C-alpha cells in the first residue's frame, strides 16, 4: 500500500465528509470499507480522521446549525492540491466562479478555500504545509477517482483549465454519453467529466467522489445492508472495469469503482 508523502499540484489530495451525525457516518463507512477512525478536538469542533491500515484515507466533520440553515447538504468534498491557495482562489473569481469560504489557514496544517465553479459544482483548494492530504489512494477502500457532472462541459473545461492548468481529453465509451477526462501534465490523470443527461433527473452540478473496491458486488451489497441505497447498480464500463453509485444513510452520494483485471 503506497504511502503518499506529497500530491502533485493540480491533483486531488484529500476528501472530507460533512455530516449532520458523525456517529452514523463513522459506523457506516468503517463497516463498509474497514476504516478505523479517531476523533480529535480542534478550534472549530470535533474532527474525525479515517484510516486504512493506519494510513489517512478520508476525514469527517459535523455540519453546524448555521451551515444547515444556509442549505449546505451532507456531502463529500474533494480537495485539489496547489502551491499557492490565494493565487488559485483569485483565478476562481476571475474565471467566473464563486468563493464560498477563505482563503484561510487551518492551523499549521495548510491553507484552504471552498469554491464553486460557474456551473454550480463545489470543490476545495488546499495548499499543504504540515498536512499534504491522504496517505493512501487508488487502493481498495481509498479514494480513486473524481468525476465532474456538469451542465456545460466546454465552459467547465475552460474554467478548470484556467484555475489549475488542466487539459481536457475525450474518451469514447460504448453505451455511455460522451466522456471527458482532465490531466495535469503528461500521463497524470486527474478526473473525469460528463454532461448531466436528461434521464438522470434534476441533479445539480457536482463532483462525484469514487472509492476503489476489489469486489464491487460485495461492497455494493454491504452498503445496502448498512442502510445505504443503490443509485446506480454495478455496471460494466467497457475496457475500464465496473462502477456503482451509492447514497449513504444521510443522503450523501458517492461512487464505487472496480478496476478491470489486467
């Protein structure tokens, strides 16, 4: 299990769950992925770090009443690592996005902001100091992919290219709508992008976080057993493995991905 000491600028480095009931979330995800967890008190309240094999894989905090009153739903947030949080955040507003919070220091761990792209998808920016992000990824039970669901792929491509320097490529997948992918330099895949389709219903633009699963059927079944709902059942992605989408007991949506063997 590789131990990440740093994450390249422009790549996703961290994932964080905002939950109205951390105890419910702790039970669900620890049983689903085999995570251990430890709570610690911070100046902003209780904070939980999830670990897989002793390595940080995700985090959790409690939504406060003010956030709930403002309409902030339970959600998984994805963080992109940058060399300069203030500069990246300034580019967000220049390119038509919105800054919801920050930039601000998180003790001596790093500097962050919470942003919303011009189409409405939220994401976070992280300038690492003492904390670079997750220690493990692309392993069963760890984050492995980030997928932007949006209403305008051309506009989103221009925005993220301007903020993070991402380039956009196209990928034809049989039986699926046109799929796009982001890269941050040669051979450095960052995430995917797809236009929200009419048959998907009135879902807002968002970044969908995926966790790796060595046995998709087993993890999918376990999620349902633990009180989750299946939004998309295990589905084959030709030449790329299989995926499923789950809603946890508090309404948070996330994906599962099983890589193709070989």
